[in-house]
């Protein structure tokens, strides 16, 4: 059969809700995402971590636990445990393409071309909106550590044994504090008669610590928000108290600047860089190893996007959490390790001897709580 891949992808996208119900029947719609357990890893005893985009980049999916991801046709391939050829055969049958005439398929091709162009415009608009949202959050937060919001965050971090004050070379452009940031998953939305989402009610306003993801050039690409309980120095009592927003894969959270104490994009002297998953792990490592730069990726998978090709990176130390013991996490870390090694810099792996991560070592406990379990999403 002729190359009908674009038509198949567009037709699958046009029926994305039906497709999700077919492939991920235990899932449900949450805003613009279909959220479900992973039918391949069978992680039904965990919080669902596989999400599929229902608008904008329709069909783009990622499992935040296993790290598996792809486009709409990859979703068919993955869920049916087949290859590209098998996925195309399944999709043609499911869509009824095999019974269509040549003229009907030509008409479908034309409609698919139009819809792809429309979707590209929507995606571009959505990306611009999200970038502006990230900027609004960052600009509305304050770097002033004498303000009540910052002092509240300081009390939280003190309880985690990783206060900012103990980081000798804390990056001055990374942390800000917000007195009342909207926890946006708590907002209520409804679709109007035109199918557009309308915000009916804001999410709760909570104090938050905001950390910047920055590109290798220093540009703000995303934010990581730790929402706190208004009354006590603890995470907020919400489903996901740690959230990420923006182009996370384009940046890193620069925790400390190492012995050079300069921005990575302006430093040409090579030195060690420690790359870890979470902010609190990163703070603990920055306190313990002040001579190294420390960057947090926000997620295990994003560690592989670390810009180790920068001149300031002489060697890379990957901080591996001890609780990455599942086959999925082990594979994901192996993929990260391979990607970093491919950049040609010396690479070392360090792992805590106790607890789940290096913050647990500092605290002397073993809660083993990953960013995923704390509620961060990317």
C-alpha cells in the first residue's frame, strides 16, 4: 500500500478519545491529558503515570515512571507490543481504511493535510502561551530571602536538612519564592458549546518555592514549583505538591555554581558537574561537594538532556538514587548513562549507601521518596 502514514496518524488523532479508550481502557481524561496505568509494565498498583495529549500535540505520550514516550503511532506500537508494520496494519483495520476506495483515501489525504496545518498553528500558539505562563510565574515570585514566603520555604528546607544558606556557591538566578501561587491542577474547567475549555474556578493559592530551568544559554525554559502548607513547613496537602511547567527538556535547574562561582555559559574553565534528579537531592550534594557544579534535572529521564558539551563541564558525575531498582528505572538510567557517555566527557556514577537518595543520607533516614512520588510532573 502507498505511503499513508500521515493520513493514518491524522485519522488516529481525529479519534484520540476513542483510541485512548481502546488502548488504555483503565484511564480517564484529566484536563488535556488521558492518564492511565501502563499496560506493558503493568504498574496498576501505582499511581497512573502514563499520559497522552488529547489536544495540541495530539497523541504525544509519555510514561513518567518508565520513561517510555513517543507519538500517536508509537502509542499503538507500544500498547500492542508490535513493530511499525504491525502498528500500521492494526491502525488501518481499526480506522476502516482497508475498505475505502482510492477516491475516498485521496479525500482523506487532503483533509489530513489541512488539519495538520491547523494543528501546527494551534501547537505554536499553545507553546507561546505556556512560555508566557512560565514567565508570569517567575516574574511574580521574588528572590528576596528576607520575605515571609522565602522564610517559610527556608523552614521547609531546614526540615529536609538542605537549607539554601549552607550551599556555598548557590546559583543566584535559580530560586524564587511566592506567597500565593495558584496550584493549577485544582482549577475547574468546562467545555463550552464550541468545545473550548473555560476556566470556571481557580485552583487554591498556596505558598511556593519556584526554581528555574535554564537552557545552556541561560534562558528560562521552565519552572519547578514546590507548593507548601500555609500553616507549617511541609509540602502542601494536595495530590501533587511538586509541579513542573514549560519546556523542561530544554533546561536544567542550576543549584550551585561550583568553585568557579560563575554562570555556565560564561565559564570556559572545565570542572566537575554533578547531575541528579531532584532539587533536595541537588541541594544536599551541593552542600557536601561545594567545589562541583550541581544541576537537577527534575526527572530521571531529563538527566540525559544535561548539556555536558558546555566548556565548563570537564567531567560528569551522575547521582543515581538507590531506589531506582525497578526494571523500568534501571533501563531509564542506563539510557541516560549512555547518552551522557556519548558526549565524550569522563563520566562517573555515584550512589548513596543508605536511603533512597542523597538527601536521605543527609537526613539519616530512608523514605526513598522520588520526585515522581512527591508529585512532580514534566
